């Protein structure tokens, strides 16, 4: 397989890098990859033992990465992230996909390097479903009502911090997906957070956060590439911001369950309409499975929905601080001690 040696002085994968770096590129299937050795050198990660059967732990003094070669999951500071393409082992060397480097690792490891012309100041909150569309249903309630209640709680928390808020719906009405996206388009300096609760055959378990799949990469739950994955999407213009926002929120919501690692279903990728056609940095949060009797009982308690709203708010404030460095750090202090335990 041909190996291309390249020297990139200031642009790599569409991102601005501070110093020259000698990278190597290889193509495996339809994807391009860079060696883990180059990755570690650039981000100052520790050395590693290259073994396809051994879990790899990396640290640069600020961030830890844990993964196993030939899998699609990486733990960033202990938080599960699903990769667009597996980390692969070839001839004793480990490779990371170019897509994941530019659309996952770079935004999370160096958020202040994200190029943006805007100062983001507000939030469009999108309570899922509504009206005739109940969404997921449990014996205790419906997704549409839980999502609306959680959204209202989140709105109150953000307003208390003087962050402007717009709701795509503030009552039990049906709002088409295209209308939710249209509402968001009127607020170009806002971010978009869609709130849902989950359902699955057999019960399901845990919390998920979704960002838009990068162009030319599969959705996490599809497991394969389709022709539609290569169609350019408006939402891909904010790929680095999408993944950073999803990461910041997901890191916070899984802290609601410190004793249950299975609650972390991971940060995933999808092409939901409200993500795909949205011009704002956008995420979709799944706050638990109503098809799971234990989780549905938890979601039915207002104290849990309040804590979930607080966790999402902490993630949003972290995001604003990272992409708007001039914001006062004091903005998020009120949420700093949010793990009161459930």
C-alpha cells in the first residue's frame, strides 16, 4: 500500500496548526490514516507499546486517551467517544483516521485553535417531539413531556446566567423538524441543543450525546457507509464546534451516574435532520431510556430532570468559555459543584 510523506507548514486537514509537522499518510480502504507515532509527537503524548491485542494508554499531562487497536471506541479522560473509523493496526504500526484526527481529537485537544468568526452568546433549546408526536413512552410518562420539562429547566438555568435562550416549542405542540431548523437559522450567534429521551427493544440503558457525522463518514449506529454520507450538509460547516459542544455536554451528563460505567453509551455521530440542516453548532442529547423500567422511574422524578438540566448547562458554559475565551470564568462557577448524587 503506497505511503505518502508530506510536510504541512500551517494547514493540516483544514485546521490551522501552530508549527510545522512531518506527517505520513496511508490509505486503508476508502479512508486516509496517520500513524499514532506522529499523533503522539504532535500532541506530546507519552510513548506506547504497539500491540494489536493490548490496551493502549496515552497521557500528555493534561489529557488521557485509552483504546484498543482495531476498535471504534476511544476513552478521552475516561469518557467514551465513538470514532468515525476504527483505529487500525497494520504491520505492527497503529494508525488513526484523518477524519477522526481533524473532527474529533483536534477540536477536543485544542479547542482554542478552532477557527470561528462568531462570538456565541445564546442557546436555541429544542425539546423533542410534542403534540401528537409523543416520542418514547413508559408506564409513567412520555418523552415529549419529559423533554419539555427538562428544556424549561435548562432555559431557567441559562437565563439566570444572562445567556439568551430561544425555545423551539414551549408547550405541548407538534413542531416539524424543518421548522425547528428554520427557527434556529434566525439566531446565527447561538448554539442548538436538542433534548430527547430514548427507547429500545429489550430496555436499553444509558446516556448518549450526538453530533453530526463528518462528511464522508458513517453514522455510529449504521456501521457502514452509504451514498448519502457523501452528500455535503450545512451542519458540517461547524464540525469542530459540533464535536466540542457534544464532548463538553457529554462529559457532564455522565457524571450523574459515577457508580455505573455502563450509563456512558458514548458520544456518537448521526445525520438527524436537526443536526444535518442546522447552521448552528448543534447537538442532540438522549437523557435515558424510557423503555428501561429503572431509568424510566428515574426520569419521572423532577429532581433527576433538574440535575440533567444542570449538567447540560455546565457543558454549555464550558463550551462558551472555550470558544469565547474573553468570557469570565465565573460564569460557570455556580454549576461547579453539581454532582449532588442520585
